[in-house]
C-alpha cells in the first residue's frame, strides 16, 4: 500500500510539472533526500532578512491544488513564498521571505497567509499540521473548529485555570 501511494505521489508531482520526483529505494538515498529537504529553510533564508514560516495540512490528494493556490497567492500579493513539507502526511510549510522594515511587504505577507489558511480549510485541511495554532492563527481557529469546539475548550481551560493565570490573554482566557 505504501509503495502504491508513493508511486501515485511521484506521478502527481511529475504531472504537476516537477522537474524531478524520486522515491528512495534504500536508507542511504532516503537520508540524502531528507538532507536536501532540510536545506530548504536555510536556502530561503539566503533570499531575505526575515522568514515567516507557516504550517498547513490538506488531504494528500489535494496537495497539488494547495501548492498551486500558494503559488497564485504569492503572485497576487507580490511576495516570495517557498513551499516545502511532508507530502506523506499532507503537511506544507509555505514560507514567506520579506524585509521586516518594509511595512507594505509585511502587510502583503499577512494578506497572503490569510488566503493560504482559507484555501487549506476549503480543501478539507487544517490551519496547522505540527506547529500548533499560536497567536497568529487564533482568528482562523473558529473557522477551523467551529464555535462549539472553542466554547468547549474555554470551559476546559476554566476548569483547570479558574483564576486565568495560565497563558493569560490567549485562547480560552
């Protein structure tokens, strides 16, 4: 089953225009491919002074569409976004390269991520895959989970922290 999924992912990548799509056939090649993937962030860091790394997840069949939406979003907002991630679990890390002293670039990056988070939800995904929600994604959490889930989380927080001293001002406070 894993081999079939890998073959499908490789074919999807090739069909979507990937210059190269490879499935490791042994541990040494797998490690070499992982090493190349680990270079993604340092390579992006060479392009600008600030990276805003985000984290979205979509069902694997929607990965090509999500990557396309990220590319269109970057072009529409005039920002540079490099995307890498973990295709096996549908997790992507769109990473925006900006100059933090350029207020318009910062605003454009925020607008771009608004569209990216919305796209992930539209494709049946999540606004986070492994990095957690954080303060930046709180406005999207109700769209993602629904108001009933948020109310339940607030009640649980209140039960364990009636004085509101743990992580004040954050979710559930």
